[in-house]
């Protein structure tokens, strides 16, 4: 048996069969990781050990932590986890908070004790949290006190979850009070490079969450491929952005990547356009991470950013329209760095730096990865032909005990669910999604999950949910609804349904457009034909 530090072997026991896992590539010298690796060591402990402990690491409103400060906070939390809560290596620890320093400290504490961080979006409701807890067999949770309500509701129906501690809590039972009793020293657990350390949840097209399993080596692989070859950050950079740390896009861009080069990050709980512009100027940020929708919203306010500290702007999370790239360049003088990643592959695998950016193209394959456009027979498509994007590299899809593994991985390749073409110069061009996933303002939203919420409303007889094209958000959620007899279509009814969905599932999933119809297209067996709904919607928009 290979070495593992995990006493709780749940994640290793639930890895996909080797035959269903993708082929992994470790050709770059930087990817030759030692057999024993805990990502907290190179990302945090090593900086302090080598004399960089007094460098600024994390800033937030009213707070400024050095690397030594973050290490001390993470060590105290690690001691609480082990000594007070009984966490052993391999346990899953749910993390729940907006982007703030304590969330970052908790993440590193989970790494240090050899457990598995299971971060959740702040907007998730109890219904969604229950799925995460049950799927990952979560035993412990660290949660921002302000987000306690939904977690308490979920915990009441989740016997697996035994221990919860709340932080940003001044009470006697809060995490901070427990930390005050613990040492600022902790011996980081000597994990294996292939011990799972992150369970990142992604919405399936059915709405049932899939947990993607990432090892310590995957975390470090994401730091040594795209950042040094495309972003090229340095120790004096100051990172900032809006993606939640619960997204691998945010985890990488706002925590892993800055710490991998000894730089600093600014964690903001609010990312409204004016707030973001003001924060860039206040903290003198040099690198910005956000989604295309956000760049478009900020552009009108971005005049002060021209000639400021800001040097690099990274766009990911959804396809970047050429018009948005042009708008941002005109507003700030900065050429955007675009990229496509996937929760299944941890982070960005196709991208282009500022000097090689092409309007309308995502970029070329990132060093360390291989990418190909496949036809429907699983063979490489000719140049210029649209097909299925397939990727392999040092990271790849490993779903936790999920039959959908066989759909995502085929012949060693990860199939991302994106339709792309590749030009003669090796640039990849996005065309559409190949599944029912709706990508709106960087959020992945499963149509069937929204349908399920709507169908629980007493006025709804049937419904179908699709993504409708939108100039600002890329797509918005559109609900096509058949009402029960006796209910009249009206703007008031539409708002009632929208508000109902907001209360049922994460508010960002609500249908921004509601259309009332007499019937829905179905097959002879009664299956909803979403493709017909999409075709009808496209016809209306032309």
C-alpha cells in the first residue's frame, strides 16, 4: 500500500477506479513533487522558516497579517481542531464564510492537520448544504457566525456533522476564544502528495452536487503551471478579486497563487463595482481576478484605474466576449488575461498572457497540459471545426463516488463540457456549452435544480429552465412556466416565483426571466426537450 497520513480513509476509499481516472502528465520538472507533501509547507511554513515571516500576507478592511501572523492563526486553529474537536487526518471539515482572513486561516489549519477542506459558497441554503454534508460525510465545520442560520438548519438533519465552531464570534464558545487557549506552534502533518486535501463541489447538470477530489500535489501543480508561465507574479504583487474562496478560481487567484511567490492578497467580503475600484486604489492592488460580467460592470467606473497600481487583470469563470475585452482595454489601457479552467481540473489550463492575447480567443494550452478538440467519435477534429474540448495534465477529474466520472473522463481525457474550435495557430475559441449547464456571471447553475425549486410552488404545474443569452452576464436563467388552472400569468406572479426560488436555493440561481406558456415540448415518453426550449428562445432573440 502507498504511504498515506490519513487515518480516516474515506476519500481514498472512494476514489474512482484507476481505469476511469484521466491520464496524468508530469513532464515539467516543477511537477516532480516528493512522495510526502503537505501544501501548507511550501505555501506558508517555508516562508516563515526562510526568514520571510514579516512580509505582508493578507490585508482586509481594518486588518493586516504577515506570513508569521497567518501561520500563528492557522496553528492555533489546527490545535483547536485536533485537541478540542478530535479531528484526525482524512476527516472532512466544512468551511463556510465570505472571503476574509479567518476563512484563509481555517483553510490552512485544515491543510496542516491533514484533513480535507470542503469549502461552501456563502449563498448556499440548508437544502444544498445537506447534500454537501451527506455526500462528503462531513464530521466537522468551521463557519462564520454571520452564516450560521442555514448551517444550523442543515446540521439538524445531518447526523454525520458532529462538531461546529463559529468564527468572527466574540462569545465564550466562539473559535477565537478556543484559539486563545492554544499554542501558536503546530507540527504540520506529513501527508502524502496523493492524500486528498480539497473536496470542491460543482453543480452537476442534474443539480446533484459532484465532489471533485484534489490532492496536495494538485494544489501545488496549479501553482507551478499557469501562474509562472502566463500570469508571472512576483513577491511585490498585491492580489485582489471577487471569486469566492469556495470556488477553485478564487482559491487559486486569491490565496494559493499569491502565497506561492511570497506576495500578498486583499480579501474583500463585498465586490460591488465601485467597492472594487475603491479597493484597488486604497490597497494599491496590482493583479485583479474577476469574471467578465464584473469587468463589464466596472468599466464605466474604471477611469481612475488607468495609470494606477493595477497591472494585470485576469478573466475566467465564463467565456470572455470580445466586446468586454475591448471595453476594458479602452477604459483602463490594460489587456486582459483570459483563461478557462474547471473545478474538475482545479484551475486554468488554456490561456494567453497580455502580449499574446487575441480578441475572441481564450488562448493556447498552458505548459504542463495538453488540449484537443474532439469530434463526436472521439477523434481530433480538423482545424477550425467545432467539437468537444478535451484536456489532460497534472490535474484531472476524480469525482467522489460518482457514476458521472465515466462521462467526464474518456480515453484518458477530461471532457469539460465546452464546445471549442482550434485555429491554425493553436488558439482555442469558445462556442457554447455542450450540456445543460447555465453559466451566468461566472456562476454554474443547473437548470433542473431551479426547475425543482419552481415545481414546489403551488401555482406551478410544469416548468423548464434554460440559459438565455445576455449581453452583460453571458447567460441568465430563464424559466418557461405552465401555471396550474385558475392562476393568471402576470408580472406579479413572475416576481412571486422569483422570490420563492431565492428563498429555496442560492439566490444567484433565481430565474431573471420568466415566460408563461400553455405547454412544454416533451418526447413521447414525457421527457422535457430542453433543446427545443433553447431553439425557441434563440429564434425569439434573433
